[in-house]
C-alpha cells in the first residue's frame, strides 16, 4: 500500500533565550494561540477475514429422488454454512486523540538574537521532526489509503427449476403441465433425462454416422449440462463463494483482550450466536525498563524545553475463535508503549511518524 505523508511545515523566527513550553492540549488557555499542536500516533489493526459460504438448496422434486432415481444421496433440506478460511493482519497509523500537546515559546525581549523553530508534522498532525529545516518537496509514493469497511454483496441463488417443453404449442403445453401432479411432472423429467442419455450415447459411439466436426464437443457438453440441470431438480444444488469481511480494531492501553464479534457456521459474523472471536495481546513488558510517565505527569504538568514522545511496545497478537487459534503475529503497537520526555533546546530530533519513537538525535 502506497503512503503519502503530506508534511506540514512550520518555521518561526523569534528572539533568543527562548524557552519552549509544552502542555497537554486540554490545559491550554482558550485565548492562547501563539503555539502549535502536535499528536503522538496510535496504531489501528486491520483484520481481513476470508469467509467461505456454502449454500445447499434441495431440489423441487427431492421427495421423488429415492423412488425415481434409486438414491439416498440428495440434499434433503436447504442449508447455508460459513467457514473462516483465512485472516490477514495489517496496521494503520492515525493521530491519537488522547495524546495531543501544545508547544509555545517564551522569549527574552532584551536579546537581539533569534532562534528558528522547525516543527515537521504529518497530515494527521503527528510529530515527525523538531529543529530540522524542512524539505520543500514530498514524495507521492507514500500515499496512505483508507478503505471503507463495506460488507460484501451476496448474490442470491436463482431458482433454476423449470419444466422442459417442446417448441410446438408452448402455451398449450404450459396449460397442460399446470394440471399435472408433482409426481407426474417428476416422472416426465425422468423421461427427459433418459432421452438425453440416449442422445449422449449416440454421439460418443458415432451411431448417427454423421461427422459433426468441431461441434461434437459442444453438443456433448450441452447434453451433460441439461442432464445436470434436470438431475438438480431431484438431487438439489450446492453453490460456494468466498468474500472478505474487514474489521478495524483500536487497541487501548492496559486492555490485553479485545472481542471482535461472534461467528457461527450457520450465521457467519453476527452479534448474537456462535463463538467469540477475540484478540489476545502478550509480551506487553517490552518497554518495562523505560521509566513511564504517569497519567497525571502527562496531563497536569507543564514542561520547559521538553517534548513528549513514545517508546512503542512489540507484542504478540493471537486471534482466537473460541479456543482455536486462527492467527499469530508480532506487531509494534505504539499506544502499548511508554510516554517519555526529551530535551529539545538546541536539539535536532527525528521521530517515527508511525510509532512516535525517536529515530535520530543531534545537536545544532
């Protein structure tokens, strides 16, 4: 998937001896406009389930299958079943609405020196760099594409039953057939099947002594197709299809298990019946050795010359249907990591826009 980070560049020239003040966004005075908002990113998990759907439709004259065809191998009731064939996992990145910060500058007016603030953001507002002069051009290659979660259209099974008629006087034949009993109609279909089998035998044995050339294969296939249609009136018909159902899940800190929904082999995905599909995260201790700011430290304290960033956590994610494991993968989830602070005065910083992690640190 191609991505495009539409970089928003902000360059401000201010007096020297500046201090950068960072606040949690909700604490910013409504009248304060001399500053800039930035987000830390969070990761969204996309689950694409490949679902197999099988429909068994009994024949209109299935009650005569044993008597007229001498078989018990026929569909006795209409039935639809569902099966999860595969699940694919991918991640997206968006701005975390719970991690929005405001950075402003306090300047000593007596100084004649100036300082440049170069703050680089993604189109979502996620921080990408600080203190680095931004590039003017951005690459079209990185376009971030979001797809709507649209439930697939499921085509209805058409009614394939019909009574064979001749080309002669179709209206009279229809009127006559409407007076026949189901058993008489079923018997007439059996007679048609017998005629088709005789025609098939004559074709493949060359009984007619006619050279049909390249049309022979077509005629044979057409006879078998008609025979199968007639047999389906007794034996029934099975049709199968696959489609994709997509879910977007936003993991939250301290919630290790997420329920996606319920799935049953008769209803597919639904909200009432079947076994629960859950996501189970483990190994959340990946960043346990890094000091973690408390919620109060993040939301209530004002910091001078510091920026918030994230140390994302690598986790193992299992997708379970009841007790059955459907998938297991290793992911980096930004919001499962720790939020920390880094000094920014006279520093050049590059952040990973997908995780909020610091990628590069250097002095001016």
